[in-house]
């Protein structure tokens, strides 16, 4: 046990050292070095995106395929949904409280008008995704697959989850037969092979962290990440940090779980999420860390983490709420207590149903505000800030996934 703790502590030190080395290399201003490290960062992101889709599909399929052998799958699902709803609602309420406390003012009209160009550029660049999100029916239809390969080629996480759940349930309900057993063995064998690949990628992760940290450091030095909307940015970032360091640890403490132990165990996933800005790309590291470092049972980690990666969007809920209130305020809408509470619910539902599209939270908010006839130029002004917001949001989402996984595992251990 002591040896295992020393290994984990040593790994954490290596990752922190990689973070510092990357930050230093990125600040040197060497064009050739920056280009090489950007290549390494892009390669790592592509590799983790490559294993993310089969990780989601196989994890859900194998868990549901074992439904007949294990009676706790339904309990895992119910506990996962319960904790997801509670943490998402808490994140939205924290955002609302900070918005009322800090009270960001309106933007000058000329600034709002100048932001319309950026919004139009984003809409034209992602027209299909925006149209799907703008229509409630279109959003639902975009999730329902019309052929087997399309969800996997498009990387649509919700569609993949539907396909995987359907296949897993079919395997669970199939009568015992030689063919059924062969399919189950093949699926479980593929999952074991996939996790062997993931373990190799995690072993080499320090090199990726150096590249990601250097990339971020170079962007900051070049002035690509700037803050021009102080109070608004303060509300969003403070809400994320409060949820990350106070609210979610309180959830763990109530369940008798040490937050520091969970955070230390899940640190590889949190770092990966921060730099890749993608919960789906981080999922293989999240599942691996939950199993090998946190000690969660595989039946929990391989089911809870993919589900949470899809629906447990704490950071997205807070962003949608705070940004919607800010845009509506600039549009002259009176923000009554009743209206704000309604938008808390809207933000939670929208975050849970967030589709796997680029800048999903941003486009969801854009679609909601377009439907309300609000001044979309405000979102154009916010756009330059979204890089840093997205980084922290994604880390918070993965941290929330980790907390839910830990709590569900503890619940099942107590019930056993």
C-alpha cells in the first residue's frame, strides 16, 4: 500500500514538473520550438480523441451487457443521475448568486454592435450545428442516428451513447447461446485491448502536458487570451472556481469521502481536461485514473464516467445561465426573481442535453438568445474570452464527473 502511494505521489510530481517545464518553454518565444510543441499537443489531442469514442461505446455496452449477471446496474444509473442533477443545479445556483452579488453592468452600444461580426463569423462557420441547436426538434433529431457509422464518424457523443446503450441492452436480453457468448467475449476483449492502449498513453502523458502547457504559455504571452469584460468574466470564473474548490468537495465530505484524496487521484484527468478543453477527449484518462488511482470498481468507473461525460456539465450550466442573464440584461429585459429561477432550470436542462459539437455551450447560449431576440453582439464581445472560460469549465466538468463516480462507488460499497 505504501509503495503504491509513493508511485502515485511520484507520478503527480512528474506531471507538475512537466507543467512547469512546458510553461517555461512556451514563454521563450522561439517560433520553431512553439511550432514543434503545437504539433505534439495536436498529436496528443488526436490520439485521445481516437480512443475516446470506443471508450464511451465499449464502456456502456459492457456494463449493460452484464445487466443479467449484476443486479446493481440500475442502482448505479439512478445514483449517477441523482448526483448529476444535484451538482448541475448547484453550479447554476452558484452562478446566479455571484451574478446578483457582483452585478455586471451593461456594455456600450457601439461595443455590442462591433461584436456582431464575430458572431456572424461563428454562425457561418458552424451553420449546421447552429441550426440544429436553434430548433428544439432539430436538436433532438441531430442526436438520433440514421445509420450505424454516422455517430462514430461525427463524434456525436449523445448518439454514440444511444447506440452503445441499445447494443448493451440487446446483449443483456439475448437468450444464452453460443453466438451470444461469442459476441460478449469479443466486446469484453476489445475493451481490455482498448484499456491497454489507454494505459500506454497515460504513461506517456507528461510529454503531452509539457506541450499543452507550452502552448498555453505562448498564447498568453502573445496576448491571445485577454480580459475586457471584468465583472462578467469575474462572475463566470469565480462561479467555476467556487464550484470546483468548495461546492463539489462539500458533496464529497457529506458522503464521508476525502476531497483531497479524490483530487490527487484524478489529477491526470483534470490536467488533461484543462488543456484539451474536451471532456470526451479526456474520458480515457478519466476512466483510467478512476480505476487505477482512485480505486473505483471497474463496473462503476466504466459506466459512470461515460454517462457523466455526456450529461454532467456543471461548468456549462453556469456559463449558459450567467451569459444568458448578461445578454438579456443588455437587451433591456427586466430580470425578475421568477425569470431568473426559470433560467436556472433552462440552463440545467440545456447543459444536460448539450450535444457533442465544437464550442457546444457557446452555441447553446447563442441559440437560446437568438430565440429570445436578444442582442447577439454581446456574445461576439464575449468570444475572445471563451478560450480561458472553456478551459476552466472543462476541468470543472471532469472534476464533477470524478466526484460523482467516487460518490456512486461509495454508495455501492456501503450497500454491499
